[in-house]
């Protein structure tokens, strides 16, 4: 049972722990939701726990999230929280290996490549990849057999990981990367990914083979992108490429310095890693829920029939614009990201004392609390996303809350729209405000830039999968928090057969 330690009254309460360095690592690591809800009950919205020697101050609720995500640059720093994990994987000179103002410029370069023309081109490419995947993957032999008794099964996360990397490489990463995906690139990716784990986050340098493999793979992958860039520059063809490399090749910083090829290579690796587990986990959770809910699966299929029926009775390919306008599909992705946001903890280092507003934390004694310089702060918007005080049946996966005009989610959506806080990312997220109760893509200066790409990828794949397959599973598996991204625990086998018409 956890109890309070004698505390410095000017600081948030510290969660009691028995073993000094380890602190609450086990309770937090096993189930962060359970840990945060229990500690909130005991200490209020703001408390500190020890995680392998680091003092982590958690600020929960929408106001707590706002304190961190909307924190001033002079108070909170993301580079110092993440660089030891990300720089050995992405490489030097990008993202958290550079001051924040450089990251902001790099995000601007990437946004240039995430444009509507590219997204339009991606929908067809993703469809091609899925067709090829279903036609060749051993797991989907039952689909090819096609009879009503030909049921097969697949591991939701493993198969969706494969589809995600195939489609991301075909689209954003470019043809050269896609061509190597069945060969050397896949191995490099595996080794790099093996260095992107909670262990790497907690212990940046250990004399382990996986760390050495990570470093070797980083260098090889970086060189691979460099060689693609050189070849493209030599070729100088007039062919339009819709990928990110093409978008990054002619960018310059505000001071006139061109974006270097090594930086481009490392941005490409960063995008590959940032999008892979986040999107594949989300795809898996969507499929697991659809498989578990025949009614929603049917509604999703009916929506496809309504919008895409061709005169010959088949369903025609969707366009980017059409995909944006499918309320059932949209509600499924949105609800999945509410209940299963891939990132449960967003962390910053405190670089100057942060005063905690009196409205936050517990009772009047906390009026003059400060979070001291040297601590880390941890925002967990995932908690507000399932807070029973905010959402009806908050832990239930219920996509219709987003389409029902009388629901709490619809009211929230309306409120943000009316206050002008909502930004149109194409698929209409609730808000980019740092105080929003719904922020699976984060908020503030570090907000995700991959949201629209993720929606194109998820929306296209889900639409087409539900046309091809009928899915079934008895139970949606619980979360596994031992991975960097919240994934579904095994077993997570989905049964399927070819959709019977
Ligand atoms: C940042 C979630 C897909 C690139 C973030 C953050 C979250 C997030 C929560 C904020 C991190 C923080 O504040 O500490 C997601 C989810 C995704 C997804 C849920 C898919 C379902 C992608 C994709 C890409 C991407 C596909 C690239 C194409 C980035 C980048 C940042 C970011 C570059 C900015 C980091 C920064 O400014 O510090 N993402 N992401 N993400 N994401 Fe994503």
C-alpha cells in the first residue's frame, strides 16, 4: 500500500516507494493508467513519483495537461527528456538533437511534404499495396480460397505492422526504400527498432549487443538515404515524386543555410520511427474492435456501399477527398485513439521552477506549490480521454458518441468549434488546444505533424479491409504497456473469411 512520505510543503506530494532508485517503476511500468488513477485518488492531480532515479511530476486532468503541453520554453524542455533515446536511432542534427527553434523549422519542412497533392496520390498506392499483400501473404491464404467456410486467422499487431511499413515506404519514404523493403532495409529497420525500447529510454548506453546493432543499423540506414539523394540529384529527372525525400531536397533554413543531406536522411529515419508503431498499433486496435463488434463492422461496410457502389455492382476505389467524408469510419478511428492512444506519457525536463496554479492539485495547502528545476514533468492526456467525469461510459469503445448529436463528445466538439480552437486537419479532430480533453496527437509546439498522413493510411486500409474481409474475435485483448507504444497483448488473433456477398 502506498503512503505519503514527509514532504517539502512547497512541492507536490511524492508517492511512497520502498526501494530508493527503482521507486514506482514497477507499478507505473505494469499499468500506467491504474497507477495514475490510484495516485490521483490519493494525492490529487499533481504528484511526483520516482522512476529509476528520476523525479517525475505528473500533472493530470485538462489543466494539468495544459500546464505541461502549454509550458513555456523557459520552463519545459523536450530535447533533454528524449534525446538519449532518439538521437542514437534517428541520428545527429535533427529533432531532439537540436535546439527547439531548429526542430520547429524541420517540422515546417516536413509539413511541406505532407500536402494534399501527395495525399491524393497515396490513396491509390496504399490500395495497391493492400491488394498485393492479400494476394501474397501466407496468413491470408483463406482469403484467396474465398469460400464461406474458408476461415483463417492473423495476428492483428504483426500483420498491421507489416502493412504499415509497406504502405509508409511506398508513399512517404519513396520508391527506392520500398524496393529495398523486402531485402536489406527490413533488417536495418528491425535492428534500429530493437534500439527504440523502454530499456533504451531508461538506460541510454548499455554494453549489450542490441545497442551495438542499433548503432550499426543507424549508420547503414543513414548512408542508404544519402545514396538515394545523391542518385536523385545526379539523375535530375522531370518525373514528379510524391514522397518526402523530394519535398526535403530543396529546403533552406531561415538563415539561408540549405538543409543538408545527412539531416534529410535523419529526418526520414525519424519519420519512419515516429509513424510506424503509432499507426500499426492504432490499426490493430481498430480491427480488434471492429472484429469484436458486428454492428459497427456492418455500419462501416454499409457506409462503403453507400458511397462507392459502381454501376457494375462492385465497389470503386475511394479518393482522398471522399475518405475525409465518411462519418462512421472517422468515428471508429477517433474513438480508437481515445481509448487506445499509442503514447500514454509525454515527458519534458523542468529547466526552471514551475509554479502550480492554485486551481490545480489538492486543496488549499497547495496554493504555493512549485515543480522544481531538475524534475521531469509527465503529461498523460490518456487519463482525461477516459475520465468518467468527462465521458459517458468512459472506458467503453463506443464510436457512436462522435456521431450522436446529443452526446458529450458532440457537445465538446461543438464547443471547440465555436470557440475557434478547432483546426481543420482534414478529418476534423476536436482541438489543438493544450487544455483539450482529447489529444491523442499531443498539443502545443510538439504536436504531431503526422496526423493527416496517419488518417490517410488508416482510413484507406480500414475502408478496403472491411470491403474484403469479415472479421471476428471474441474479446478485445488488454493493453501491453511494456512496449514503447501501447500495444494489444497476445493472443490477438483475428478470425476472418472473404466477405460473402
Ligand atoms: C509528435 C502521436 C503518427 C511524426 C507526436 C506526439 C504524439 C504523437 C502524442 C507528441 C509527443 C510529445 O509531445 O512528446 C501520434 C499518433 C500517430 C502518430 C497517435 C498515429 C496514429 C505519426 C506519423 C508521423 C509522426 C505517421 C510522421 C509521418 C511526429 C513528429 C512529432 C510527433 C515529427 C513531433 C515531435 C516534436 O515536435 O517534438 N505524435 N503520432 N507521427 N509525431 Fe506523431
